[in-house]
C-alpha cells in the first residue's frame, strides 16, 4: 500500500503498512477536528473513542437539562464557512442533544467515522525509543504504531465518583451526570437525591423537580449562578447571525474567552452606587456567563468582587421565598467567579417548591447510605435514586488515567505527581512527538473550547507538516522551556482572585490532587500569539532533530 501525503521522514521509515502517522485519542470536538485537519494534510490517522459515536463530553452528558454555557452560534466550528451556513442552531444555549446532533452532522459531512474506532479505550501509549515511534494499546487488545500521538481526551471527561460511606449497600439507581445512561431514565413518582451543585447539578435539579416526586439536594458548597435568559432563535435573527458570521468569529478569536463580546471598559468604583447597580441589573438581564465581565476589575480586586457577591446574594434572597433556604444558597466561601460560574434556567426558583428539599452538608453531613436511604446526621431520608453531579478530575484526569510512558519508560502520571508540567500546554519534556489538546497550561476551560481545540490542532498540524517538509522527525519540549512556561502560567494566575477558591481549576475537588492552577489564564489571543511566536522562532524551546 502506498503512503499518501508528504515525503516520509526517518521515523516514517520505521512504520509498516498497518501503522499510521498519528494516533488520536478521543472523538470530541478536538479529536474530530484533528481527524479532519491531519487527514486533509495527507497524514494517515486513526482515532480511538470510548463511546459508540462522536461527541466526547456531549456524548456522555445526557442528563436532563444539559446545555452548553457558551452560546450555540459561537460554540461550533469556525474552520468551515460552509458548515456554519448549513447548520442552524435553534436556541441561544444549545441543549446536549442538539450539540450532539451537530457533531454527528459534522462527522457525516466530513466522513470522519471511517478513521475512528469506537467503543475502544486507549489504555496505554508507550514510546518505542529504538524507532522513535509510539505504540498505543487499546482495550480491544490492538497495538497501533504511530509517529505522533494527539491526546484529545478532554478536559472534563474523567468523572469524579467520590467515596461515599455505605454506597455499596444502596440498592437504588446511582447515576452520574457525566456518564448518563443512553436510554430514557424515568423519575416519575420517585424520590431522588442529588449530590453536587456545580453547573451539572444546577442544570439538572429544576428538570428533575418537574418529574420526580421529591428532590433532595445535598449541597456541600453553594455556587454563584446567573440566569441563562435562554430563547429560541427566530429565522430572521438566525439569518442575521449567519450573515455576520465572519465578523463574529473575528471578534471571538480576539477575545480572551473566545466569544465575540467586548471586554468591560469600566472599573467597579469608577461609577457611583446607582450606576453600578444599574449596570449589574443590565448584565443580569442579558444573562449568562458574560455577567463575570460586568466590570474590568471583578476578577482582580477583592472590593470590586464583593460588589458582585452582594448583588447576586440580593438576587438569591429576592428569588427564594424561605429566608433560611435562601441563606443556605448564598455562596460565601469564595469570591464571585473564582469557581466556574454556573448558568441556569430557574435554579433558585426551584427552591420555592415544597417537593424540593435543600440540605447543607457542612452542617448536616452524610453519615452513610442504606439500601433505600441516605442517613444524614439529622436523620434518615428514604430515597429511590441517587444522582452524582460531582464533576470531574478536570484537565489532567483523562491524561493520567492512560498509561503514557515516554523516554526511559517514564510514566506521565508520575512526572505530574506534584503537579502537571507542559510547554504551551501541548508538549511535555521526555514525551517527544506527543501532543495534548486542551492540556494543563493552555486556555482550555477558560475559553470557548471549540475554538481552543481548533487553534491547537491547527498548530499541531502545522508543526507536523513543518517537520516533514524539513526532513526532521522528532520534536520535544526542552526542560528549560517547560519550566519557564510553568512559571509564566503561575505568574499570570497570581494576579487573579481565581487562586482563592477551592475549585476544580486548582484540583481542589479531588482528594490528594496537587494544588496547581491548571489552565492558562492569559486569554486566548495572547496564548495564540505565544504559540505563533514559538513556531516562527524555529520552535523556540523545542529540540527538533
Ligand atoms: P463541579 O463544578 O466540579 O461540581 C461538582 C459538585 O459536586 C460541587 O458542588 C461539589 O461540591 C460537589 N461534590 C463533589 N464531591 C462531593 C462530595 N464528596 N460530597 C459532596 N459534594 C461533592 O462539576 P459539574 O459537573 O457540575 O461541572 C463541571 C464543569 O463542566 C462545569 O464547570 C462546566 O465547565 C462544565 P464542592 O464545591 O466541591 O464543595
């Protein structure tokens, strides 16, 4: 069989016909684009995906109420104006089924599935130092050799199942929002306990309350949530959005969060109290995560941040009729926006229902589960089902769960034991020709992840093509560049209030996980400039041989 594409490098000569240029792990937004982009460059690729179809996080998160908190027209691929025009979003914030349909549409349109092996977990990725190739081991027992590896395994995909006392004895259904069943789950007539009030719990609970007999919300930490103000697009509005797609994208690429909205231009105390209140109200009326960008100093100045806290607390008190319940819902242990802000539809309102009970686990902890109950310190509740909305081992979890071994058999998990290190969030010293998409040290979860994925895959594609053109075959981050990138990322984070919260951004939700601020906080445009500079400067900080 003849090998398509660029002239083979030295490493390519070590490949047999069944081998590929690139193994891609994961077929979510990042992996799907990697299949398309790298294949279009003439590379032979194989992608492996644990699910039975494309989608990644949107394949697994099928819980009622699951939506993206980035607006649909922005949370979609920008690389193809044709696809932008062919697909029509129906709502401001797309539901999980609609996002998954979009991904399936793209997979059909670009014929991606022919290079994706589904229902297959990549268990190991080992460097063969003799031939400088990688060998990926699958759950199906296959060994696939490749010149390059792209780990697109997702920043929010390794689910966190906390160790709960007596859970083994519980005989009801136990569901995790991040691994929801594919068949419909009936809750009518059932008493359902939910652990977790992050984005997933906050989206799920109002939907559950509509069908379940009773919902018991087991809250460890209250979160700040902003109303989504979701609406359906009317045809004219959608036509206008599509007509302006290029300008919209240009704005998105230039904004820190990868969304087409200008940064705030006023600081909190540059306006008087009435004006500040009016501006907060206006942004509250617009809805969504943009509320975090109401004033330019909200995330850097504690006094400014306290104004946003006060405003949201007032909104919660004004919405929830029972003052004691409202009080339990007030986030007090972290500044506003320092944990991932939640975006909801009728979350605070749901606590006005008699069939929704809120428990503060800090005062009334879970003692243990029985066969059909949860025993709290204050007494037992009979429950039929338990939903774990307990989140993820974010950013690093999906990477460290794979047995990734680089030079001298070193395990990535061990290398990162006291905190992840990378260069540009994409490369790791000792792991040549291996790239990570949305890894630690890249903007990932702090920006629109469809765009961050596109940008990184693009950069990786250019890098591989450049190596092949120049007859080079190994690219590896130097230890010095990796260390400096880590210092740079930490320095950027130091100026932010983000470090003050026990959030999954710093790994605080996983017992024993080292406390490191995981994403790059300098914003998407600055990050893209840094990546471009590195490439233009002959891959500064990489050893290319
Ligand atoms: P999150 O945001 O990590 O939320 C998980 C929630 O589960 C949070 O309220 C946690 O409380 C709670 N939790 C976790 N472990 C426990 C235990 N052991 N006991 C009680 N409560 C617990 O995950 P989500 O899935 O909601 O959202 C993840 C991201 O996906 C989201 O930010 C969006 O970007 C999309 P805690 O706050 O740790 O006290």
